[in-house]
C-alpha cells in the first residue's frame, strides 16, 4: 500500500484526495472521485478527473533504513489532475467555445 495524493493542478495545487492505495494510476487515465459518508454510501455525484502527471516518491540509495527494520520502499505517489472535459459535455462545450474565440 502507498499513500496516494490527488492534487488539482489548475487551482493552486488543491488536494482533492489523500488515501491509502494498492494501485498506482498512470498518466492519461481517468480518476473517478467519490464522496462517501461514514457508512461508505455515496453522498454526492462522482467527479471525473484526467491524470496529467504521476510522481512516485522513491527513496534513493543514500536513504537511511527505517527504524522498524522494514526495507526501503515507495510510500507516497502524487498524481496531478485536471477536470476531464471529454467526459463532461458542459466542460467540453465551454472548452470548444474558448478555443473558437481564441482563433478570431
């Protein structure tokens, strides 16, 4: 397990999620963020985010071994995301308008 941190890249690095994960997402994939209550039920609609970068924090050979004797390992992965405009029609239409206006 690694600590997975999801950061919105276009809003002063706003942290959207920080949790333990058994998987490491890849650039270009889409994350679906769910907001859950204490019983695990979804309380808001999910949001879709496109991963634009993945940073894997790897301890170098110069790192000290952990005090508990565990081997050095990746403990933290940070992904930067942007709203996935391809999956949200309103965002896609707004992006298209902005692009068409900039061509004028």
